C-alpha cells in the first residue's frame, strides 16, 4: 500500500472514530435528558405543590413578557380587588336574578353576581329579603357604585356617609362608601334599623329615604316595592319582562338621624336617613 493510501485510510479511521464518539455522546446525552425529564415528571406528580409553584413562576414570567411588550407594569393581584364573580358559579336562583338585573340596568353580570351573592348572604344574616336589598340598590343608584346625591348620599345604597360614618369605621373610613360590598353591608344595616323602628317594610323605606316625618315619601316606597316584587318573581323562575328602570330619587334635604321615638304631630317635619 502506498503512503497516500495509508494517509487516506488513517483519515477514514479518524473520521469514523469521531463520528462514533459523537453518536455515543449524543445518544448518552439524550438518554440523560430523557431520564431527567421522566424524573422531573414523577417528582411533579408526587409533589403537587412544586408543580403549582412551577406553573405560577411560568405564568409570572409569561405575564411579565406580555406586560413588557405592551408597556404595562405587571400587577397580578389586581384581580383580587375586583368585585366580580362568574354568574355560572351562583345557585340557579341567584344567577337568574343577576342575569335579569344585568340586562335591565345594562351592567356587567360579573360584578352584579358578586352583589347578588352578597345580598343573599347579608339578607340571611339580617333577616331581610335579599331581593329587597337589590330593589333598594336599583331605585337608589341603578347599580352605580359611584353615585352621589346633591345632599351627600353615596354609593349603591345611597347611604348618608356623613351621618353613618361610624358604621364605616370598621371598614377603614368613609371612603369605603365607594366600595360596592361595603356600601351594601352598611346600607343593609341602616335599612334594618329603619324597618325595626318603623315597624314595617313600607314605613321603614320611608325612614330610609329621609321622609319619616313627612306626609309621604314621594312614591319612593312604591317604586322599591314594585321592583322588589319583580325580582321575587325572577328569583322564583318566572319570566318577567324588562321595564324602564326607575329613576334614582333626588334627596332634597339633609337627612337627620333616625328618631328613637314616634314624633308628635306638631313636630316640624325632618328627614330621617
């Protein structure tokens, strides 16, 4: 064999050895990766907490990438501040009420669902029909949590924040009047007090709107009770047509605290709530 043949054979042998070594290294590398993958999957299956932590970290990274692309600062806990609930998660009765109110007052069903659920929970605790609470919200604010009357009634239930500031202390102060759930809770408490002192729902509504010592309440009680009746029918499963939402009452006088005793006939008329 010539010297050129020996060189060619040597080069061929070298290339073959290199290729074989590369194949073995690659094969072993893939085997290691495969084993590592299998081990990781088994570990995650046995440790759900690790899997959840990994998923959370991945979602955080993905949100950060998306926020960076959009020019937004990521704030993943913002959803915790939202007053919203999927209506599909509600009991059938409550879901029907939420959808009906949503269509009538043109408000998103998700925040309404949270309010409906809260109204039912509060109503059970305070022995008040939850559909009455929802009717008061409908007439008072049309489900606008930022509504305010000329005399200072604020929020969903149009509670006089200045008069009932003590009731907001447990919620951080008067600005909580614009938190929908807080306003509902405080308003329900005020309504409960009005009904207890007046002796009936009709008379309690007159106290609530600030007309306790006036000859009449300007039709406020009738509006609330009419909407209450419609909501009760919706809750019972009946088909109730959508009517024009009643206008929120304009309170023209600054209400005073609820009187603890019946007023005398010669007392000057003073709003109560």
